[in-house]
């Protein structure tokens, strides 16, 4: 039974679902942030996967350095990922970007065999007030929709009651008119 369940589970091509994917020299780099929308001065996770493009197997025995660049091109931070935190080419770091803007995240990978590899991903960091304002607007829109549905349902109920009353009265008039 367990084997049947394993066979029925859909297989995915990659270690991360969603996010961005770039292939460099036969190696797939995948990247995603959690939460999907990064907000200034709030912690978030960057998850990466580095895998062979042919076999989809995560690279082992790699060294990774992550460099953060501000929109101006200035290096804002460099992080070395400890090897024991990289499991089958997958790793994640918790991070916090203090200011809104567009940041480039460069990943440098050094392997035991083969040339070093690197690629970049882009992160858009939003201002807190923009998300707060949009949340407020979405909240008002949802509230208006709910109120509209309540009013619509009451109008429909009143219309049904009126139609039933009308049928009842017309039936009474027909009976009394006989």
C-alpha cells in the first residue's frame, strides 16, 4: 500500500516549487522568497536549490557565497553559507533588508570538481505603508462586497415575500369573486 502511494505522488522537476529558475553551464539555480512579497525591515527567508540540469539531483560538497547588491550596484552584504546547512543542493537563509528598493542577490558556487558558477536573482522590497494602504483598500472592498451581498439577499427575500403575498391575494380575490 505504501509503495502504491509513493508511485501515485506526482514527481516534480526541481527542489523548489514556484520562484525563479536559471540554468548556468548544466546547473539549475532555483530561488524563492518567503513570504513572496518582501517588506522593508521585516525578516524573510531566501530559499535556494542548486542541482544538476540533467539528473535534477542536488549538488553535494559545494561552497556558497551570497552577495547582496543595492540598486546602485553597491555591495550591501556578503554571506557565506555553512556547508553543513546545504542538503542535496538546498539551503535557506533568514534575512532582513532595512530599506525599500530593488536588490540583486548573487550566488557564487564553488564545487570540488568543475568551474565555479554564479548567477543573480532580483528582489523587490516594498515599503511598509504601501502594503498597509493596499491591505486597507482590499479590506474595505471585501466589506463592501459583503454588505452588497447582504442587501441583495434582503431585496430578493422581500421580492419573494411580495410575490407570494400577491399570489395569495389574487387567489383569494378569484375565490371570493366566484
